[in-house]
């Protein structure tokens, strides 16, 4: 069974540009969550999508947005990049069926974004 | 609000020895789950073990076991027979179960860097 995949794995952008990251969840998983990891702030939740609807949102500015498609694949977009957006962006998927055991999140390898 | 505390920024352990990584949590919700993840230098978060708040027994997965003490709100990870490949960052995390309409996102601790020495 294929795991969570994220593309691209590495990305270098300059300030002011925008970027789109992609995440394909494990087959059968309907929930996709995004996290930002930085050395200073640690792991912080960005947002969660379930059946194409945003279900939870973290405390990030509006420059960070996301969406989910009917096949559960998700994208996140960051507009007007700032130096502080340099981070590892992790995507996680879960079945989220309502059963507690189906809420375990499985992570992808991450996309490492560097903003110059 | 949920909170996870990992008080050990770094730990060293001799190969083949056991090691305990500490984790305490804070929540007012009776229904929650506790998770441990391993993050090697490659960056991927690898799920290790899960403990539900209503589980009567401590979770075990191979060489990993979770020492769950609900009254103390602690969920320590025990790794038995450490191997060189266990060297990585380890994160404790939790989420509250709010029902099928949505559970709270994972909240992570700051992590513990484990170094296994030959």
C-alpha cells in the first residue's frame, strides 16, 4: 500500500513569489492535514481538509491557503512568500471515519521550502 | 487547551540498552489519543505507537511501549534494546476526539533528540 506522497520534495523561491505544494494521501484516507515545521516554532498545524471541505484551521495568516480535490489529493498555497516561511511542510492523512482508531495520522516525507 | 511537554531536549543511550523518553500532557477533555512519532534526519514523521485515553492496557509495538499513567497525565515512550538506527528526533503528540464532525489537530511537543552510541 503506497504511503503519503508529497511533491516537490525541495523548493527554492524568492521573497514575494508564491508556491503550491501537493499531497496525495493513502488510498482510502479522506482527511488531509498540513503542518509547518521550523526550528524555532516546532510543528504547527496549518489546516485540515475532509471531503473537500476545510474542517480545521490553525493560526496562520491568509497568505496560507489550501484545497482538497474529489480524489482526496490536497494542495496548499503560500502567496507573497516571506523569509520566515522557510520550513519543512508536512502533510498527513487519516481515514477519519469516526472510529477512534481510524484517526491515526500518517505523514508524508515533507516538502522543504527555502525562501531567499 | 491541549499542551504537550517534553522536558528532555537530548538523550544518549548505549546500543542494546533501554531508554525512556518523557512526555506529559494537559487536556480537559476525557476523550483523546496520544501518539509518538520518530523523525530521522530525512524529515519524514514515522508513526510509532498510539494510546487512547480509554485504553486499559499500555500500548506496545515491537520494541516500543508506552508507559501511560493517566492520573499523572504522562505518556512516556520506552524503547528496548536500542539500535543505532533509533538515533532520531522523537515527538509526542495528542489530539482530542470531538466526534465524526472533526477532531482537534495533532499538537506536538518540542521533541527529544535521541542519540544511540555504539
